């Protein structure tokens, strides 16, 4: 008799614990309006793409779900990739000091996109293109490598990850891992004379 009483008490206890667990479909559930969703990985778009604030820089992202903001990179410096790039693109901002060098690469292993890299001087303006990667032909082909960039004037530049194929078509978007190496300017935090 004592064993049955114990079993019944245990069953009721477990049942009450299960019934008190809240679910999002329960009428007493109240959503948290201050909940912050995690930020998506990857770049962004002009006028305020995410800033590269330290080197080396590594970021994994996707162009899928982005928009096409630059189609033509028409500057003479980018004539090696004069074709239109009407696919989804992602941008990153990087501020450098005078005469600094940058190494920019993208690993496209497993990517469904035919992606290339562009370094431009004015956010959103393909005519300000300064250099490009080689654009290995085909989705996931790569890595994409911009030859070492040297002799830049101090200022802010933009790295674009863009696709050769029209937005919404096969190969128009994909995943990437962007890598930027070099050195960024150092700023004086304080100065005193004792």
C-alpha cells in the first residue's frame, strides 16, 4: 500500500511540474519586448557597413538575402573584372593610415556563390574601385585573393564581396570567410609631461 501511495504522489508531482512549464503557445506567456536577437554575421551595406577595427580580421558571412548595391566596378584599376557584377553584395569599412598595406582574401569553400572581392574608395560607388581579386570562375571556386594593396592614402576604404551572377539566379549568392591582414593606425590615448 505504501509503495502505491508513493508512486501516485510521484506521478502527481511530475504531472504538476510538467503542467507548470511555460510554452510560447500558453495563454500566460508574455514575450520579452527587450529581447535582442543576435546580429547576423557578415558585412552590411552603405552608407554604414560594419567597420574593421583590428587586424588580422576574420568574418564569416553570406551574401544571400542581401541586395545588389553595385553592379559595375568601372575604374581603370579594376579593368580585369570589367564585367557587370549584378549579384547580392556585402561591404565592410576599413580605415588605414598613410602607406599601410593590406592583404585581403576570401575562402569560398562550400559556397554556392561565384563571388569576387573589390576594394573601393567611396562607399557604394563602383567607379572608385582600386583593386580586385582574380574571380576564380564558378560557385565556390577560390580562394579569392586581392594582390597586396600598398601606397594607400590615409582614409576609409570599403571591401566588397560581390557576385558575378544576377541576384536570384543560381550562383548569385553564397557563403564566405573574409580575411584581412596588415596593420591599422595607432591613435594616441593620452600624453603627459612629468
